[in-house]
C-alpha cells in the first residue's frame, strides 16, 4: 500500500511538472518573433515621406485614419499597452484605396511617436513587419 501511494505521488508530481512545462512553452510561443529590420534607403519613397510627416506631426494623407491606435491584435510587434502604437498609411501609387502599406510608430521612452524613433514598416497589411533602422 505504501508503495502504491509513493507511486501515485510520483505520477502526480510528474503530471504537474509536465503541465508547468507546457505552460512555460505556451508562454514562449506567445512571445513576439524576432523582427527583421529595414534601412531607410530600402523603403519605398512614399514611406520616407510618411516617416518625415510623422516626425513633424503631419499633415497626413488620410487625416481620419492616420495616427489612429494600432491594436497589435496579431501580436507581431512587441506587446505594449493599448494606445502605445499608432498607424499611418503609406500611399501606394495607382491604388484606388489606402492600400496595404503602413508605418506603425511606437511611443517609446519619450511618449511621443514623433521623437521616439520606434518605427515599423509593413507592406502586406500587418502580416509582417520590419523595424526601420534610421
């Protein structure tokens, strides 16, 4: 009987450790994958224009949309509190609508997207991001 009780305790302990291991790996899976970067010189010219507008506070091509909160629901950028990221349209030549290109700006340590220097480019409507190297 004592042997069975010990065996049951060991099995219970192994199960708990296994669950903790799964929870730990699930937390790791939720972490943001490392982002590629992109140099200013490799951005489309329209993205450079929008970046300048962000840094000078506008005016923006889509004033009702540009500067709105980017929710990061896809979790492709580092997790931050809601309102940390703002999104801006990068016009696509020949497109009849806003297109898929955006710059997402983080508030950074300054609390201001114009001066924080934290900018991300997506050319595929949030499926992937690259951090802009200034």
